[in-house]
């Protein structure tokens, strides 16, 4: 699969949305870093994987 500028833009857009959601939840509920760190890692990984699979 070739990563085109459109796919890259969509990936960055959704990674921004997911990261903003995690930051908002973390600020509102004051979640420990031991939970927030893996949540960032997993959510960005799922975003990249689902975007690449969608445009395959």
C-alpha cells in the first residue's frame, strides 16, 4: 500500500482528535500517567492501523 498525502492527512487528523479526547479526559478526571501513557500508545496505534486498513 502506498501512503498518499490524503491518507497521511486523514491519519494525522484522527490522531489529533484521539489525542485531544485523551487529554480532555485526563484533565477532567486526573487519571494517573500509568494509564494515560498506554492509552496514547494504543489509541494512536489503532488509528494508524484502521486508517491504513480502510484505504487498502
